[in-house]
C-alpha cells in the first residue's frame, strides 16, 4: 500500500487491547518534554526523518522570552532524543552564515539528493522559509517561497509532472479566522506559481485547516494527514484529519474523511501553553508492514507520538468520506 522504502526500525507500539481508534497513542507520551533544551519554555511541532539507520529531526522550541527557534536533534530509536542546545545556523550559497533559524512549525522532506526544511519564517509577517541540507551538518537558506501572510508550507517527497509541489495556507498576521489549503508548484524551488485550491475548512474543522506531515505516496493516491481547527466558546481545538489526493494532480481530493482521526484527550494535549492541541508535523512509515508513526505537538508544549496502519487508515477514510 505504501510506495516507498522499508523502515524496519520504525518506532512502533501495537494498538492497546480494547482500543478501536484508527490512530492510537504511545503509552509513554510525551516523548520530548518542554525543558529538554536549557532555557526552553516548550518544545513542540517538530519534524523527524530517517537517516542512515537512525533518525534526525528539526525541533521547534520557544524560549522563556518566547523567541521561536529551530534546533537539530538526533536519535537512535526515534523516541529518545538528543537535541542540540544552540539554534540551527543558516548559510548562504557563498558559505557565509546569515543567522540562525528563527520561526516555527518545521517540516523536513527528502527530495532527490537533499533534505529540504520548510518552516514558518518571518518577513514582515509569517511566510514560508526554505532551506536545504545534504547531511544535516550545514543548512543553506533559499528565498522565502511566498509573500506573507502564509503558514503550513509542506512539500511533496518527489517532483510531480516535473515540478516541485508545496501546500500552504494563506492567512493573516495573527490567529487566522479563516484558512483553506492551497497547492503551489515550482520548476526550481525559487519561483512558485500554478496555484491550485485544495480543500476548505468545514465540518469539525470549520475555522481553518493546514497540511501536516509530508504526504505519503500509496497505491490509492497521496495520503495526507492534516490539522483542522474548530473555534468553540472556550477557544480553538486542533485535531487531525486525513484525505487521499490524486497521484498526478494532488490538488484534486479523491476522499476526505468526515470525522477527525485524532483529537485532544490526554492531559498533555489538553493542558499546556495552548490547550486542546494535537498538531501533526511528521510521519515515519515502513512500506513492508504498512506501519505509520505520527509525531505531533501537544498543547504547544511537548512532542508526542501516535501510530496507525496504512491499510486501516485508508479504508477508514474511504468508508467515512464526505
């Protein structure tokens, strides 16, 4: 079902006995706590990929002055993480350091010969920052992909019809009171256009939606896990949804799951700097077994882990499509 590589050492825990949820939690959540970096107020909404038999990640941490930076982390098992204490430096094409990675909500995507990092950068307001690395030792910053205001820049793991593709959600300078998903295309990772509408905020996610982890290629199409937000009398609730997109024209939605697939329930998801948040930023997947591990930020405070099976999730999406 998954078109991709095998990952025999994927973090995994079987579904608990008696649990009927399509996505289930790791029993030792959260896997990363808020003070794991000296001076940190929180560590959450972070991206993870497999590399050389182990795992690397880019972690969002807000310090006690509420400054937002990205930090490099490494792990042998995808659960126990060693996160560097200094923000990730950025370089230009002349090998000159141009600063450190400031911003939030990174994603990491391997395409062809390098890892691309996208995150919410600041350029007179939030927009999509882009950098790349061959080895996670040095990161080269490209131009921002879009004008402000924009968030949730998430790339596809390969070119489609000869073009790079990236989701985003046009927004405003604050907590957007609107938010539909769009897809943009580029021939060179610098010039973005051919914008296409993908999905609107509706149903349980009536306020806004945004792409989560890098889409997973399957024989049914692109499996997309996204976050959706509903605004209640007591504030916003961030839950996870799922959809299947056309493999060649991924702005076309084949199936969109009507119910959410994951929702804040545990104390570490419901209590924190921002209550009632489950925000997915990364997945690991094993083509041989169909296992998927989902990394998500909980209550804008910590990082947690959840699991699902690709065949079960795809069937659930199709059986419960809008």
